[in-house]
């Protein structure tokens, strides 16, 4: 079964259509993940704890991308520079990217949240470090960028250790579980946002109410409907709206033409359905 990679270097998330693209911003993708987190919890799976802090981390983990997504870029081939289903499991994390600029955005992602929720900021920083250390391939970087990346990861880990957390939240096991939970909701949202066409596991295994670690699998049912099994949510069926823009044209002459098409595209949404088996 393929592994779902998360978007590292690219802007937005895209779905190809015959006449153009469906484009979804990173903050909207994160808000969908946050809705999954908010509905997590039933007779089989407990809701996350500390719930309010973890929900803040999931909802806000991509807030720092808002300014970047407002001015979308093109690939060398003239297509929207965005994560897509074709990159799942094969994504090259540092493809066509200004590394220093990218790391600055990633650093701001946690710093923005730290102002009012240090625990949520810690979880977001752990997510960032995992993306850059466990889910990326730096072999294509030059020596200076590899050193920059290594230093950034070290700085994030040091920053994590310096955060002042409530005593009840400071245990390593508690924070690691919260980090895995964020990544599960994030990966489910990403599968939905790219309309991934095959069954795919969410990141990590997750404890049921008996303490057994369960692999959760997302299976597409057609359109924007999916089944998750085992099912962790509080309703047999979740019906959610995912904001997006439909941009006409498959390729663009330059960034200006693409950004004009993006600005002219009306904001709409995809109607997402997540259901348990038999619902």
C-alpha cells in the first residue's frame, strides 16, 4: 500500500480537470484537517487530549502559508506549482524551491501559534521537523543548503525544548501522541484534497479505547466521498465543505497570467463526505 507524503516545497494543492485545475490553499487544507480532529471520538476511539490545544495545532498548522498561497507560482512547464496525487509516495521534497524562503515559512508556522498556545506550537514544530528529517530527501541540495537545513532542524528542536508547557502536557509520550494525531488528520485531509484514487493508510497507527494501535485506511468511494476504517469519528457520516477555486487553463505563459486567472476564479467549494462502512 502506498505511503502518503505531505506537501513540502510546493504551493497549494491541485486537482487536474479537463479544462483546468481545482486549487486548494494550505490553510484551507489545514482547516479540513481540523474538522476531522474536531469530530474524532466515538465508542471505539477516544478524542485527543489535551483536546483544545491539539485542535488548535491541527487547525492552524499551515497558517504561515496564507501569504504565499495568495500569490501562486508556476512550474517550469507552466502548470500551477502545487502538490498533486501524482506526487504521493514519490515526492521530492526540495524540488524547485528557495530553501531559505521555505524554512522561514516553516519557522513562522510554529512561532505564530506560540504567541497564544505554546503546546500547539510544539506539536506544529514536531510536525515540521518530521517533514524535513523523516519524509524528505535532501540529497539534491548543495552543501550550503544541507548545512542550512541541518541547522534549522537543530534550532527547531532546541526551541521545542525551551517552550514552557503546562506540567500535565509536558510528558514526552503525550506530546508524541499529539504529533501523530496531527499527522493522521493532516494526511486524511491531503488524500481528500488531491482526490487520491486508491485506498491509503493515514499516517501512524492510532490507539482504540482498548489501547490497541490500529492502522486507519482511507478508501475513495467516487467523487469526493471516502470511507475510513476503522472509523474514528463521532457521526456515521461527515459532510464538510472544502473551499477551492476552479482555474481555467492547463498551462500558462507566465506567473502574471496564472495569477490573473487565479484572482478571477470565483471561490467555490467541494462537498466532502466521510463515512463509516455501510453508511
